[in-house]
C-alpha cells in the first residue's frame, strides 16, 4: 500500500500484514458470534449530522478536559492487554505517542511493559493505570501503590471482566499468555520475519506488572494458570470503596452499560464512568456502546462525567459520541492497529487521522469549540 495511511482501516491492513496472525486476531476479534463487536462499529454510521453552512469556521478548538486534566482533544488511549505483542515495547511507544499528542494513555494491568517501564519511557510524566480486580488483594494493593509511585493520575477500574468471555479466534490460533511455541504458532511466526526480528531487539522483561509481584508467580511459566483463576467473580460495589481508599486519587469505572449500574457507580463517588462493553469481547448480544450511551447520559450525565468506548474508527465517530453526551472517548483497536503497522509513528498516525477528521467534522457541523457540540448537531430520528 503506497503513501501514508489515510484511514484507521489503512493502518489495520498494514498491521494485518506485519503482525503474526494470533496477535493480530487477538486484537481484531470479539466474543462468540462477534455480534456486539460488529454492532459497536455499525451503529455509529446510522447517526447522521446536521450539515450547516455560512458559519464562521475559523479559530476552532478541540481542547477540553477529562477528569479535570487538560487534553488536546477528548480522546484517550484505552487499556489493552498484551499490546507489546503488536510491536516490541508497545506500551512504552503508545504512551510516548499519547503524551506527544496531549492525550491520556491508559496502561492495562495485563500489559507486556510494566508500570515502571512506561513511566521511565515518558520521563515520569503522568499516565492512567487500569486495574483488574484479582482475588489476591495483597497483589492489588501493591499494584495500586506502584501506580501511585509511578505518578499515575487516574485509576481506571474495569468492572466487566469478572468472568472471561470466549473468543473463538484465540482458541483456534492457540493464543495464550504468555504465548506457547508449537507447530501452529511457529508457522504463524515464520510468516512474519520482520516482526520476529524486531522482537529480538527488545530487552524488556514481559508481564512485569504481575511476574515477581503476585504470589506464586515467580516466572512466566506460572502466569497463564494464575491469570485464569485470579479474575474475581465476587467483585462487588463495596470493593470500589476499598480501592478508592487505597488509591486516594481520581477513579474512572469502566464497563457500565446499564442505567441502574450507572447510578450504583455514581454512588461510589467515582469521578467518571466509561460506557463500554469491552470492545465486544465480553457479553456478546449486549447493545453497542453508542446505543447504550444516551440512556446512561440521561440517568447520571448531570452528576458524573460520562465517557465511552467501543467501535470508534474515525473522528466522525468521536463527534457522534460527544454529541450524544460523552465528555471523552477511548480508542482500543485503532491504537493497536497503528502500533502493529508502525510502532510509535503508527500510533501517532492513528491519532492524527482521528484529530483531523474530528476537526473537519466539527467545522462542517457549524461548530468551532468541541465543548459546544450536542444533540443539536444531529439529525433528529437518527439517534
Ligand atoms: C481490550 N480491552 C481491555 N480493557 C481493559 O479494561 N483491560 C484490558 O486489559 C483490555 N484488554 C484489551 C485487549 C484488546 C486486544 C482489546 C481490543 C481490548 C477493552 C478496551 O479497553 C476497550 O474497551 C475497547 O477496545 C474499546 O473498543 P474498540 O475501540 O477497540 O472498538
């Protein structure tokens, strides 16, 4: 494909050609029938903009705030596990690209690079950390303390993974964490020599958020069995109070898809919620995030910041979510495609594409300030 990538889809195709199939599919898949995964993207295109003309479109601004932090546009990088398998040092490169772009980077508990690696890569600047609740509370307490020590400025607590949804592609490809080498996976690696060579160049230890910190996980070989049994099926709202007390900073609750749950989240005193179905990777058959957003904004939007993620593939999609009341959005696959396609430059490209599309879309809707967009920019009956 000649020339620079013009769309997130261009980056996706480049990543597909560069990254071994099991890791590309890990990003590019949803649970069971992938119905919710597909709806996340498809439902955006039904929402239409009101085109306005002869409005002064000079001096435009996308700058705003998310949980009190200045952002150059209301787009954050979503936490994604194993990102370092798309490209060596992937989380460090993603964080660098995000900092340079003036947007938040969220590091997953299940990252390849550790909290400390990422902090070092961005010279101690603040980033966000995503927490999964594990049964081993000592490990969680220690992880929270490490995030604080690394200058993380918000904790994103993911609530929708008490039990793992099944992705058929991962099972068929033999994906595990850490990846196991067998004939199938060897073949997948052999067809991507460039990726293999680049991985040899990385000096970082993998899964250091967990390995060496959780009980009985002294090395990589014990990691996959530990992970399989550690997600806590008993997670409940009282645990949020415990996390809040230990953390003492800003908290964002991720995985809210229901107005009842949004009210429960509000009662915890969290700073924001993320309307999210985990990118269609958990409850297949749940509505798309963009379809779930309006009812949640109606229920709690005047009392807590509502963010959303799932299916955003363009600046137009960001604009649609903002018009429906989201104060910020997160991108998962778009940053992973950029990373797989071209490392830090690829992530920067993904952010540039989305920024430009958002800016032009806002202007053609007759708006100059992203803080002023709303339902009035949408065609009634299309949302
Ligand atoms: C995720 N997601 C996720 N969420 C989370 O809280 N912790 C995690 O470790 C992960 N891991 C993860 C891996 C991969 C490969 C993907 C694609 C997603 C969900 C993620 O934060 C976000 O909710 C979705 O990715 C948003 O949907 P889009 O933008 O990918 O469509």
